[in-house]
C-alpha cells in the first residue's frame, strides 16, 4: 500500500508538472514502455530492498536488540563506500572520521535501556548469533548498494524524478504482491486485504510513502550520505519530541552521549575545508607573480 500510494502521488505530481492529461499519459507510456530497459533497471533495488527486509527479520530473530542496533549502523559506512566506488565521490579523512563517529553515535542513541533489555524474549535455543550477524552484514551491504544505485540512476539521467518514482513503485508493487500471495494468501483470503487497517495504520502508510518520495529527492539533489545524517538527526529529534510532548521516552546517558556525537559528526562532515590554490597573476608592471589564495570548498 505504501508503494501504491507513492505511485498515485507521483502520477499526480507528473500531471501537475505537465498540466495536461494527454502529456501525462504520453510521458507515462514513454517512461514505462518505451524505456522498458530503464524500468527493469529499477528492479535491482526493488529486489534488494525486499531481500534486505527479510534479512533484518532473520537478524532480529537471532540477535539481541543491542547487537542488532550497533551492527546495523555499518550501513552508514557501506553507503559511503559504494558512493566512492559507484559515483567516484571523494571523501577526505575528516569526512571518513565523521562517518565513523556517526555510526557509533547512532548506535548509542538507539541502545536499549537496561529495563527493555531485560524484558526481551531471550529467544529460542536454536537462535544463532553467527547467522544473525551474517544476515545483518548482508543487509548493510544491500542497503548501501541499493541506495547508491538509485542515486546514480537519478543523477545520471534526464528522466523526470516523478517517472523514476513511478518506475520504482511499479517494480516494488509486483514484488510486494508476490510476497503477499506467497506468505499471507490464506490470511488475506479469510479476512480480506485491508483487515486491521485502522486510521493509525493508514497514517503510517501515507507518511512512509511521502517519506520515500522525499528520500528520492534528497538522493537526486544531495546524496545518500547526507540522507544518513538527516536520518540520524531525525532519530534524535523524534526522541526529544517523545520526551517533551508525549512523555513516553526517558533518555539515558547512552542517548545523551549519542545525541552529542551525532551533532559533532554532522558538524565535522559539513565543515568547509580550506585549500591552497596557486594561480598566476600579473602585477602593475606586467610581470607574472604567483599568489597563494585560500579558498573555502
């Protein structure tokens, strides 16, 4: 339903941009059928996201919450690594250091409290930490690669972002429906597809869809690494909102330290770096002189 909502919103955005129903239909036909190869390219991240979600279930069933939260933050580094490999992005030592700080900071922010850790089900005897860690490492690789892959497609093409979102939603819809029929068909047949859809569930679906479209815009006009920083800041912000307005969150020292390091990492990553540019200039006598000009990148 999230992908269907994204599909509908994207069509509305395309209709608003073209200001013509005929143009919209022509753009949809060209984007989906005429450029079928481009549409099929987006099946790669769609499949990877589906696999990733299942890997996370496997990891959660074999690991405690603390190990899961800490290990899953490796996706920040895998995203940066694939950005360098696939997009030829250059990261200096300060940016790499800020990414490592961010990884540990988010792990501290999401570290479960002592009470919640004790209340958790220790799991069955058959749970395997090795399988859990392996699953979460594969999920981190999948997350980093698929995110950067979509960013590359968005940035290296003149195709409208609305068309790209429609293509991705279509592929995800087919894969998601296949998963529903494969694993939940008996429940759907008995109770209906929308069983349990309360107003809260519908709100979450809409928020997820809008959030997915915003993420696509961030990847097109910024990059996946900045998206990671934004996500980390959102975790801290939502926690503070829960504490001050909902009174259902009590920050621990881990959270306070993690929030501080998130802000520090964000500052370090965005800090401009001076570089020396030696360029020839002519003085009043016509002689060429060299001056060191410090530029802020």
